[in-house]
C-alpha cells in the first residue's frame, strides 16, 4: 500500500462524511459487488487457501467461501428491514413520538486471523458494509497468499476510500490501533485481544472482540456414542483443529469412555484414512512455531489415537490423549490444533464444576439424551454459544448471535447481530407543539402531585 496509514484513515473518514455509504441502495450494490467478487475469484481463493493451509476444496468451500456467500445473501435479503427506525412508546413524554434508528459508527477497523482467513475477514466486512460504514481490513500475515489475494480483490473492485486493505505484521497492526477509528472488530487470541481492547479504551472506541479459550465437550453415559464420535471428530479435526470453537477437551462419563474412544478411532480412519498425515487433504499446521508448540502437548498424556507428526509437511495426525493432568499445559492453554485430551467423570455435577473452574469458554458442547442433564449444563455454565448433540454448526446460523463472554470475547455478530455490531442505535423523541404539559416546570404548583402519581 502506497498511502500512509494515517492518510488512508483520514480519506476514509472524509468519504464517510460525504454520506454516500449511508444510502441503502449503495449498501446493497456494494454487498452484491462483494458477492460477485468472491464468486469470480473462487478458484483463486481455493489456490491461496491450499498454498497457505493445504485446505481441501470441499472444506474450503464449506467453511470459507460458502458460509460467506450465505451471510451475504442473508444480509441482502434483510437489510431494508434492519435499517428501519423502530417506534417505541414515549412514556412520560405525553404527545411525543419516540423511535430508535440505527446509524453507522463511521470508519471501522477489522483485524482478522489466519485460521479461516477468508471467512473471518469477509463476514465482518459484510456487517460493516450493511451498517453503512467504511472499512480498513488487516488480514493475518501468517497466511500471506490469502492476505495478498484479499488485498488484490479489494483494490481491484472497491474505492480505497471505502474499503482498503493493510498488509503487514504486528507493527502495522500497532500503527492501525493508534488511528482514530470509530469502531474496531478483532478476531484472534485473548492475549492480543487485551492489547486491542486497551488501545480502543484509550480513545473510547467501541470494540467487538471474537476470541477463544478452552471449549469443553461433555459426553454423558446415555449419549448416542456413534453419532457423538462422528460429530466430535468433525468438529475437532476440521481445519487441522485450528478452529476457535473446536472442542478443546473431552469430559466423558467413565462408563462411556472406552466405547467413545473406539468409535473415535474408527471415525478418524473413515475421515482421513489409516495414515492421516499422508492424506493430501489433511490441513497443515500454519507454521513451525505452532507445530512445535502442538508437538510438545503430545508428551503430556498417553496417546490413545494418532500421535504421528511430519515436520516437513507440517502435519499432525488427529490425536486423542488420555491420562492428562488437569494442571498440564494442554489443559491450560487453547490447543488450536488436532490434539484432543480426554478426561472422565462419574457425575455430571463433577463435570460442571470442572468447567466452572476455568474462564468462560467461547463454545460448549453436550452429548446426552437426558433433557435434565442438558439443562443442568446449560443453566449452570456461562459460554458464548454451542450445541447439544453436535459441534460447530451454531456458528453458521445467521439467525443467532456468535460471540464470546468474559475472556472468550465481547460482542457478537452474524446476520442482524453483525449489523448491530457496526451500528449505533440513536434515540430520538419528536415532541408535539400542539400543546404543552406544564407539570414538569418549576412554576407548576401541582407538579409534585402529578409526578408522584405518574412516575412510579
């Protein structure tokens, strides 16, 4: 990018002030243009994702391109309803008409991660466009092919004053965080999320943080273990386990543990073959630092399934480890890889207490047939979102908010919730001039009695 970051942001603010981005027809046209851009670049996106992460085509479409196109269709279908002012009651203001109307924050900064670099860049951008903002995108430097492609697609199809991409490393992110943005949307680790939140707080910039954490998966003794194994293997090992809402560890009832492990072994083989690290469709670990970190976890328990590694291909086989200490690093840090620790419990309350001792997770999964067991977990544990008898699928539903709580994030998006994340809801009361109520004024002798009667 040949324009200094400070100047780029100033140009975007001037473009926003022109009022063009507030026009609903303009927003719909830009959403349609983004859709055409992504559809037209589909093969280039596949190629970039394969080069950076070795993502197979079906997985790349399902978790990256397809989900973005679905989000686009949803926003375009519902935008005219989202932007309408909403009438509310006027309460004490007799004769007034009150309404709440969404307005864009202005110029937004969107910082996206490397694990789903297309999805997690464009999904927030859809929300920012729909809400009427301009946007600066900062994709991850750890997926350089995708980052360069996103920069090229945006540069070739959108005015830089409207949507722009800043490539580069942490120093560029730091410079961006010094700018006077009107909102910030960050997806990444809790560690970096705290840095973003601190920078935003200094300028009182509203911020949405989509973070991560230790997402538990509870499997009760009455669960359908065949389905549980299949859906857990899908949720955990998709994208090489590099998913913020992947099951981070299993809490399995003692009576179900062995059968679940046996079925997991079968499902992993069915998905990836007898030697998964030789499977050309196995997503690789993003870089050597993460590979070495994940490899270290293999020594913190007994390998029950998998365990093979290939440093040349940057692959780790889908792995399940047992006999893990709750104090081990693999149980303290977000794994973000294809390693699944398994712990057992005797009573569901024991499992709940274990989860409650940790920070609030981004996701939680419960496999059980007993409704009372399901409800006991859901009502006692605070978490961002999750599934009963499945994994991952909650994040693909644009009718529901996706986001964390506590250390797993703040704010949410997808569908209308994304529109809200990039909007300020402005309250306006339009008072009548046909008459005036005198009781509120200090000259009214009946004011006290009136307020005692009506303001209860």
